[in-house]
């Protein structure tokens, strides 16, 4: 089980100075949907090692989780809209 303190520390790991070779590829994480929700969450945290910084293939991904329940689609739409406004 990963403690709240460890999660807080993982969240602050610097993207630029992280060693890509030590990051887990999320494609290698397999969680059964038949498991209880809390068991799935714990398995994911244990398997991914750092839910804020991991790989998808050769791409390093840094994740920031949102407290206001905005979906990824809504966040991406806002990001694109903001960038379009900056360009024009």
C-alpha cells in the first residue's frame, strides 16, 4: 500500500531529471476489471510505481490530477481553446 506521504513525494519528482529507464510503461500494467475497486486502485499504484510519471511506449507522460472533476475531454478542449486564443 502506498501512503499519502509517498504519493505526495512522487508528485514532486522533476520531469526533466527523471531517468526514463526507471519508469514503468503503462502498457505493461494489467488490472482485472473483476477485482474490487479499491483492490484495482492499489494494484495500479503498486504496478505503475508513480501514477504521476510513467511511460506509454517511448513517450514519458507527466500527469496532474484534477480536484474539480473536469473530464479529460473538457480539459483538453479548454487547453486547445486557450492555445488558439494565444495564437490569434
